[in-house]
C-alpha cells in the first residue's frame, strides 16, 4: 500500500502541504510545523498509508515542499 513519509523535525512550516492537500495536513499552532493527520510516528518520521488517489495528489505535495521532507513510499 502506498504511503507518505514526513520528516517532521526538518519541516520549516511553509504550509504548502496544507494548501495542496488539506484533507491530510494541518499546521500545528504549537510549533508551526505541518502535521500529517492520522500518521504513525516512527522514530523521526511520521508515516501514513494512503489510497492510490491520495498518493497521486501527494506527489505534487512532495515536489512542492521546499525542504523535501515529504517522501513517498
């Protein structure tokens, strides 16, 4: 199953992920970084299994992230 992997500690909080895919992302009021909703935390990453359609939408998010902390697996 396709998945989105976020290296949250390196997020700069630009918000492009939330703008492009708001159903999967939120911006934290606490630290200003992006939160991948319903993701499982694994060490320094957050991982979310997604549908094929969400995966295709996430491709644009991954490419738009200025610090490349969103990966697809």
